[in-house]
């Protein structure tokens, strides 16, 4: 699991236009090689934004959070693979059938990894209770991670606060991608279960996702370098 720190850092392009995303990517230049494209940017700009990143040699974490019938999920995963993305997400709450369909569809694309979203980082114990899920957040995260392992997923998405427990459940080879990461003294935004880059990786995260702390900084390139420095490089 040894990786250069800048390969561990995924910058979230939570933008409402291709132009805004291009500005961020251009400003970070060769320092950043991994970007997250979520539903906002994909809806606003279409798949061309993904193709553009891949054409520049960037890796793309396509955060679709797929939660549909298995046939539809499989089709979406194949479409993601055809775009050249490195990671795509499926909701673990969909169960083993949906996750297995995603994994099977990804077999056509050797470089595509399927990650299961456990519990979104904005949710708390109270939020889970409100939708009828008993127990603590970490308990639910680990339950879903075990299902993801059974389904053959390459890894999971969880908060920095669950990274250590997830590593214990999933073993050394699994990908553990942690949103909700912010440098000390900066805002974690809507993430209720946050942590620093250094703490997340020390706990077992393979990748950290950083967003506004970099993309909305006065100097995004300098902010990215601070994240990299927090990881020890």
C-alpha cells in the first residue's frame, strides 16, 4: 500500500461548470493527478469532463453512489469503465446483489475499481435512527463494509473516524477512501465525521478526498501542497 502522497490525495471537483473545474485542474497542474467527479459536475458538464481529465493523464474517482436495480447499476459501471475512470461508487445499502452486479460489470475494465459507499460522512447516529437504522454509525459502517467484501468490492468509502476499524475488517489490500478530510484549523464543511489527512492515512485510509479547503482557497496550489505536507512529503 506504499504510495506517493500526491497519489493518495483526491481533489473533489464539486463545481457547477466545466470552466470552473478546468480552472482548478489548470491551477493545480502536475501536482495533483487524482480528481473526484460527482453528480453536480457530471450533470452540469456531462461525461466530456471525465474524458478531458483522463486525456490529461489524470485519474478519476467517479462518485455516482449508484443505488438502482442490478441491471441498471451494471450498465452505469460499464459506462464509467468506458470513460476510463479509475474508481466508481455504489451504495452498500443496496445490498450484495447490487454490489455484485457492479463488480461483475467492472471485470471488463482491468483498471476500474468498485467502491462501496458505507454511510455518507454528513450522517450521524441520530440521522441513522431517523431512517430506522439502529446502533451507532460505526456499527453500520462495518456491517456494510463486510457486505461489500462479500460482494467482491475493491474497497469502501467511509469517514476518517472509521478508517482504522475498516482496515481491521477489510485487510491490507482493500481501498479505503475517506472524504471529510480537512487540515487542522480549517472547516470540514458538512462532514459530521471528519479528520485530518495525516490522521486518516495513519488510521488506514488508502486515499483522502479534499474539497473546499483546496478548491476554494485563495491559492489552491499552495493549499494542496499543505495537504501533501500533512502527509509527510
